[in-house]
């Protein structure tokens, strides 16, 4: 018998064999593009820490979503940046609030050519920047306690406003206990039984949301560690996902993506609903910054990270590179 007995390299010999042997595939329909729409502007406004990403005007958003539909990506996730904010985030459930107005405009433009999704969280709409209402409005925001159950009432109102505006899927990103059950019940009671719920189940408190805070002009002082997960806790992420499935989530998500691939794999093994991952603003900014210096192969790093997130168990990925990656994927076919 010749040595070595096993030759795994046979599967890597030619591009044709490698193509055939690849275990994990990425297609444009698995990509969702997060987008920002800002009230009161007429031209798109660049976001310094996210080169290539803008805060859209209503008009530019409509055009950009139409372009995303042409690329046949899976969907878009809309975030609103309001002109004015208050303690309870009134703009969130106001039918004339920027996110609801934008949702209506976008759905009128693209229908269901792609899945129009909306962020359901109060942080963009509150003047203290927290994801919920505070227990005592007079508390300094830095030591603020977010009132879980009072926030649920705001979320149900926000969810109904988004469903009425035509959102096909509500992205519950606030990490309040019971948010999925509360919003599901409110939707069903009003006849919105077809509106999907994407639960940001395992959302970790950490440093990777920095550029996003600029993107939405976040007012946050302090941090979100009393509601988002501790980065050291993997089992707790799985538990959150199981609870959300029990409460009626159609899809559960892990966020950020790359630092939490173990959690993603564990959640994938624990639930039977689709599992998504959010490649967040900080993950985007790291690659863009290194690439701008010529220190990393931009396209290679982007596609490798997306493939890795798929391999770890994500059925779909929210990524700011969705359009560019979709074009590359088509070109590779
Ligand atoms: C909360 C929300 C955040 C992100 C998505 N939804 C911010 C936060 O939790 O602080 C971050 C996304 C990103 O960093 O790309 N509405």
C-alpha cells in the first residue's frame, strides 16, 4: 500500500472538483440589506464610520429599494432616523413617523418583490437612546432602568403601526422579555396574522454596534447591558432563542455574527425555525477600514466572512454588503 493512505487533497485539485465538493453555498436570496431613512433630508447623507452606506431621503430610499429588488436579494430591513425624539419614542407608532411613512412608500414601490422588514425598537425614537421607556423619566439616562412591561405596550403599538404601513416582517431588536409574545398577540388580535416576526433573540451587548450609533444619530449615554446579552454567555443565547420560538417567533437571529459563530451553531442545533445572523456595523467597518489601507483583500474578506456565517448555521444574513455580494455571486455563476 502506498503512503499516505488518505489523500483529502484529491477534492481540492481543480476548480471544477472544488466547486463540486463545496459544502456551503451562498445565494443572493439569503441576503438582507439594512437601510437607514432620515426624516427631513432631500439628499442622501453619508455615514462617516460606514463608508459606502448612507442615510437615505425618502426618495433615495425608494429608488435604492427598487434597485435591491432588481438584484433579487431576499429583503431589506428599514431603520428610521426621526427629526425629533421624546421620552417614550412617540414617532415610532405615529403613522406619520418617518419609519412608517417610508415603509408605506417602499411597499408601494416594490410590493412583495422582496421582503420589506422594519426594525421594531424604540432606541432611534427616544431622546435618551434606550430601547425602551425608562422607569422614572427624571433618572439620569446613564443609570436609567428600562421598564420592561411598560416597554412592551410601546412595542405592540409600534408593531401595529408597522403592520398597518405594510411591513411584511417585524424585526424585534429591543431585547425586552416577552416582546415576541406581546407583539404576536397584538398582531393576531388586529387581523395581522400573516405579518412575520423576526426575533433578535441572542443580541449581545458589545462594541460592534459603534458605527450604527452614528448611522441613527443615537442619543444613548451609558450602555445596554441590562437588556442585551453578556458576551460571555452562550447557553443564555440559546435559551433566549428557545423562549422566542415558544412565544411565536417565525425566525430567530444571532447578532453580531462573526464573534458569535458558536452561539449561531448552537442555536441552529436547538430550534427548527430559520436562524439568521446580523453582520453588524462594526464588522462592516473593520473590513472597510483595513481594505482602505490596503491591508486586506476586501472582496475576499467579505465573501469569506459571509460564507463562514452560513457555514456556522445562518439560513440568511443581514449585511450592509448585500447588494455588492449579490452582484459578485451572480458574476461567479
Ligand atoms: C436597535 C438596533 C441596533 C442595531 C440594530 N438594531 C443598535 C443597538 O442595539 O445598539 C445595530 C446594528 C448594527 O450595528 O449594524 N434598534
